[in-house]
């Protein structure tokens, strides 16, 4: 059995070992949100369209979900007027899982709901993702999805390595967070469709604005399993993140070459 076949075998085996050896309904739709204004990036080109090792940031993100075997289809949430660019990417890079392209709203929360409402009726899980996380890998996506199938809700994250402080509105320290319990949340954030809909609709009725989708689900008392996906899964936010991301990509490529040669 070669390496490629072994990976396929291991992946299938993992999916069959969800809960008690039974395969739960798991049609999983990725909702990739790329409707932001890129205000913190600066410059004239939105961050999702910036080139990263020869490929646009958002196209690299989409590719990971396209290649992830646990993702059945993809909904893109984009800025009005960008539809044509994403159709070009779909054709150029051979993306076949894109089910719909919808427009974002005034807030990220509204944008995600616009994507959710375009999902297939039989969607059992939503994998909600930032369009500007191009270093997400299919393996990361699979790991988070498998825990979501088991627990109902799971999120990519990384353990905090720095001391974490809380502060008041003027920037003065008000306390410290125990580093052993502190995590940095990332995406994908994967939820059972009924769980997410309940959380989102309840928040909308209460006028609650969340910082991420985990916050919505936390609010209704559901537990979320954090999955350590490492520190490489960064979000492109400022101009300085591009060279960091490129360095990580080059490191990955060199590592793959080394493993193949062995």
C-alpha cells in the first residue's frame, strides 16, 4: 500500500469511527466568509485577492476545503461585485464543490447567516471558515469535522504560548488568564446544523453580536471541543502576515520534499 492509498484508507477508517462505530448523518457544508473590507490591511487590493506564493489568498483557502474529503459542498460569502472574480477562480483552479456564491451583510454574523440560508436542506454540519486563512489544510479540516461529528461542535484552535492579560478600555491590566487554559480560536468552526441555527436565531432575536461563531454556540450552553491545529493556521490581517505565510508555505514544501526523498 503506497502513502496515498494509506492516507485514503486511514481517512475512511476515521470517518467510520465516529460515535460507537456508527456513521452519523454528516453532509457537511463549508461556509467560507470573504466579505470583509480589509480595513486593517491597507492598500487598494482586498487581502483575500493578494497573491501568496503564486495563488490568491482566498483561492488557497478554498482549495483546502475543496480537497478535504469531509466537505461535501462549499458556499462562498463575498462582497457585492466580486462574484465574477470567484467564478474565474472556480474555473481556473478547478473548484467543483462550490454550491453557491452569496453576498455578505453589514456584520460577519449576518454574512454567515446569508451563507447558511443557501445551504442544501440535508446539510447536517456547517464548517464555517475565514476566507483569509490560506494555511488551513485538509487534515486540519478533517480533524475538526471528526470531533464535531462526535461532540456536536468543534473548533480549530491553538494553545496560547504567551502570557494573556485582560485590560480596561484605557489599556491598563485588569487581570491575567491562566495560560494552561488559554487558547487562540481559529477556523474552521464546525457545528451541527440544528445547533448552529438555534444559536444564530436566538442571538439575532436578542440583538447579541458575537466575535466568532463559537461565541454564539457558547451562549446557548453547548460545549465546543477545541482541536489543536497548531500555530501555522494564521489569518491574513495585516501586510506583515503575507511574508510570514509565505515562509510557512516554503517550509512546508521543503518538508514534503524531504519526506518524499526518504
